[in-house]
C-alpha cells in the first residue's frame, strides 16, 4: 500500500510540469492557427506556411508593416501617398492597377519581408535559421571596401561575428510572397518581377564592417562581418528604381525551340507558373502608350518588335499611372481632398500640384507650447508658455 501511495505521489510530482508544457504547446498552436486563419489576404499556401512556422510568420508580419511604413514615408509628399482602398492591408492583392506605384508597393513589401526574416534569424527569433556562412562572393555582393588583394590573401582577413543569413531571408520571402501569385496573367508576371527586385534590393545594399587587429595600430589582420543596412537605404534605392520603372507587356515564345542559358525559356520563375507546354509568357520592354488607363484595358496587346527583357533589379509596370487627383477606388486613388500642402513649394508637395489646381483652404489656429526653459539649482526646470498663430493649407 505504501508503495502504491509512493507511486501516486511520484506520479503527481512529475506530471504537472509535463502537463504545463503540453498545454502551453497546444495553446500556442491553437493561437497560431487562429491568427493564420483570420489574417485577411492570405492564400491557402501562405496559411499553411504560417501554421507550420509561426515564429517566422511573426517576422513576415513585421516585415509587411515595415514595407508599408517605408512606402508611406517615401511618398508622403506625392498625390499617391501609399494609400489604397484597402487601407493598411499588407497581404493579398492590395493594388488594382498595374502602375509604377503598384510596382514600388510590391517591391518594398517583398523587401520588407526579406529584411525582417533575415534580421529575425540573426537575432535568434526563428528556430530553424541562424547566422550566415559568409563567403568571398557574399563579401563582393555586399559592396565591401576591402580590396581584391585582401580578398585573395587568406592571411589578410577572416570572417567573424554573426552575419545575417540573407540567403535564407530571400528564399523564405520568395516562397511566401510569391505564393499569392496564383493567377495566370501578365499582372502575375509583373508582380513576380517586382517581388524579385525588392528581394534583390536587400542583397545589393548589404554593408560590411571590419575591425583591424595588429601591433601598435597596424592592420595585419581584419575581422569582417556583413550587416543589414538601415531599411531607409533600401527604400531610397527602390524609390530611384521607381522613377526609372520600365513599361512592359507580356508576350510568348515557343519553348519547343532549343534554348540557351540566357533564353526566356530557361527562367525558373516562368517554368514554375506552368502556363503551357508549347508557349511560355514573359515580360518584354515596350514603349508606353500615352492613353487613358481605361483605354489601355481594352487595347489589343501587340508584342514589341524587339523582345528585350527588363533587368531583374528594375521595376516594371503595365499601365500608365492615374493622376490620383480624384477619389476612384477602381484606380487605387483616394484623391487629394483634405491633404496638407505647402503653399510656398513648387515641388510635389506644393499646393498647386498636390491639389491638382483645385485650390486650397486656409486654416488658422493658436498653438501653445513650452518655451524659454531654464534649469534651476537644485533641481527643477522652469518653462514659460508661448503661443503661436499657425496657418495650414489643405486641398479643396
């Protein structure tokens, strides 16, 4: 009897901790499933990835918000200020028109997810990835200031620290972001291209830091590591690409012909789409048509005379941008009515351009703030209250 009681005591002593661990795991799994099922805009494949890797999806969510915030900063003075009819939605097809603005929006979202996943890996927040195994090729890709002589001399430098595994970030972001492109049309090709341009923007803007080791300040040995740049640098990079975005149209090429390593049919992105056995669609540079977006929708597509493909780092678009002056949800335009403008500026934020020559309203108000603050010994700060008449201008 005592033995039975002892066994019971031992059993009751061991099980509570085990039960807590099991219950915490079950609760975490249920919470992850609920989040994945209730996040709007996710495709079935993305929901599967979310449930399988909830720690990585947390980084994906942060990356999507990071991309949206950067987009809003870059276009804060433009008629289109990164706003859409879907508000601050970060997943799904968030823009209707295949314009330059859509190209930037998809690229910066892809870059944000790549950046956040890579950063989470280096910080140990994702269980199945970690620091990168850096090579000479990575060093060159990161625009390192080290010379070629240093690279060829094994005694001149060595890798140290925890470099971010951007290769993993790119792979995971490609698998997750591109999973939403399930349609079989040229807009899918456009989105896939701009997604890739966003991921590439993270890779080509990597930074390298080195620390010298040697006697009396000499640099006989350098320890180097790769760093993610501030995300603002990636946003600035893609904003420049936005201004140089290339107009494209989809066309097809017969895949029965022999193809070389640089031919269209050798592109793995195209093969993954599985759009046909005999012909493969791809994007080719085209001269933009100066016509309305509605007319472009109904225009018969003709292949360009020279089938030159855009470079992978460039942004591409299918339709000329709307003017974004008036509210029109079918064109991703919320209009500029009520937007703050700068009366004295001749740039994009000027009242003339931002308000589309509709004029503006002037508002005056009194602003009160602390001023003339002084520190008194000991120990307090005494301030006065100052009032200021402020004018602001909003588009009609």
